[in-house]
C-alpha cells in the first residue's frame, strides 16, 4: 500500500506545471511513490495563487483551477480531502520562530494528524514529518 502524503504548495506547483524548474524531479518522485494524496483547503487555493503569481507559469484562475481539478480527478480514490483541520493551537510547542515557520509547521502537523507525511521541494522545512522530494 502506498504512503499517504500531503503535498505542500511548491510540490503541487512543481508537479503540475511542466515549466517549473523542478517539474522532472517532482514527477519522478510521484511516479516512484505512487502516493495516496491528502489535500486541504489551505493548499488548494494556495496552488492557484502561486500559479497565477509566478511569472514563469503565468496561469489565470481558470487554468490553475483546471490543472488542480484534473490532478484530483486523475488520482480518483487515491485522493482524500481533509475536511476538519486542527486549529492553529496545534503549533504550540512546535518551535515557531518567525512568520515563515507558521505555514510550513502547520502543514507538517496537519499531515501527522492525518496519518501522512509532508512532501515538499523546500529543503528549509525542518520537521520530522517533512520529506524533501529528490
């Protein structure tokens, strides 16, 4: 059985947009892992936001939303949506030092709370649940 993974925004962007510099790396990891993917309202709109803001991707809302919808549809039963995320209080005692830690550590704790790991392209995330896609 495949492991459960929560993909952070940069992993989703790298995976879904062929113009991303780490697209090949993200797709090779995805093909190797054949992961069960869990998603969250936090990561899905963030994927759309980054896809629209990144000048290399340059997607409009419709293009980004379609890419995400097609990805989820392709996964079928291998995709699960986290309906009830834990509150921000889950970050207490997690070593939040700066505003940059909040999202990263929250996603790690969200993954743990849902029996998953966080897949990321960000080597700067320091948490036992985070795995850098290589």
